[in-house]
């Protein structure tokens, strides 16, 4: 499992690095960030891992730079992994034409439609290739892996956890696209990546998956009530209804005055890392 180091930086006693590796799932190089806490720097050490999936227009650096999560992760002994949100420089016509589709907008699924198929294999990359690389080369504990995300990445965290039962011991999301088959962002992305068959879309919709019997670890979801995307794009109430009807554990918190951006994420990230620490066996601080 080869990778190239792009940069590394000392950070709260650990190392924040950015890397690139050849991905078979995405047909080319993919970038990702890894924060290794001080506990992961010892020889033969293995630590729990939290993957954080970012939202539209973001990349592998966004969460690492803006969320302020490393100080808490260093105390807990938790490895943080930040995948890029799509392949880059694919040469696909139209991949840079819109901010909410194509480059920077992979939607955490494996595309089946031309010309995206073979390059936008984001689900396979995150759940298999990158996970294997992190556990093999960055001291990750393959048995203690959590998944979180924001917006498009919140959609990804929910759906990947539901689609890969038992693979993620902890799950959370901030302002997720909870019902993508029922919102403009999801309809646009699914039409392009998956084609016109709405049954194929439902396999990547958290609400539809839960209604169909899929389950995952207890969910923590935070939503700002001043989020301009709340009603048209995010639809947390649909997730709330689906989870209540199915018995899927969900803690949905609504926050007056908070919007969709990283000030919201930074305000909530401590609670999210505590949630993951609990389910990853880090209650006692590591």
C-alpha cells in the first residue's frame, strides 16, 4: 500500500499529515489527511480511527484546518482521517461546471453512469481502500472505526454506515443531507452518477435505507436552525420520522442561531468526538 507524503506538521503532540495514494476504485491518485495523536506515534501502537467526510466544495484539508478537532483527538488518542471529496483533474468534460456536482462533489457513492463510472468510486475508496491503508500504515485499529460527516459528508456518513452494517462502531453527522432522493442536491447528483432509476437512488438515501431495514450504531445528529439549506436540502425531520418508526436510535439536536458553516462544526465537534469516544472504547480518555 504505497502512498506519498505531501506535507506533515507537528500538532498537539501528534502529527497532522496530508498524503496521496493510487486508488484503483477512483482510477487515479486520491488525497487524504491523517491526524495521528501522540499515542499513535509509538512503535506497534494501534489507535481507534474516526473518518470525517466533508461537504460540497471541500477537500482533505478543510476539516483539518477549520474544525479544531486535533486538540481533543490528541487527548483521546483518536486518529482522524479526512478523505478528499472526489477525484481531481479527471479530464471528464463538465466535471468543473458546477459547484454541487463533479469535482468536489463525489457524494460518497460509486458512480455507475458514464463518464463518472470508474473514476468516482468514492464508496469503495473510503470503506475499503483508504480504510485498509490507514489501518496498515497509520496505526489504525481495524476493529474500532467510526464515521462522521458534514452536509454531503453527513449524507455519506449515514449511508455508508447503514450500507456496511457492523463496519462502523460509531456514527454521527452535522447538518446531513438526510433524504437526498427528496432534495435538489441529491436529485442532481443521483441523476448524474446513478442514472434515472430511483430504486438505485434509494440505496444511497439514509431514510430509505432505514425504512428498508438497514441499521447502524446509535446516531448523533446536530442541525443549526439558521441553516439556509435546512428546509429545501437537509430535511432532518424525515430522518427523525424514519428512525422513530424503525427503532433506529437517534439523538437529533436542533440549535437556534447556528448556520451551515464551520463555526457550527467547531462549536459541536467536542460533543461529536465524545460520542465517538464512547462507542470506540475511549470513555476513560484513551
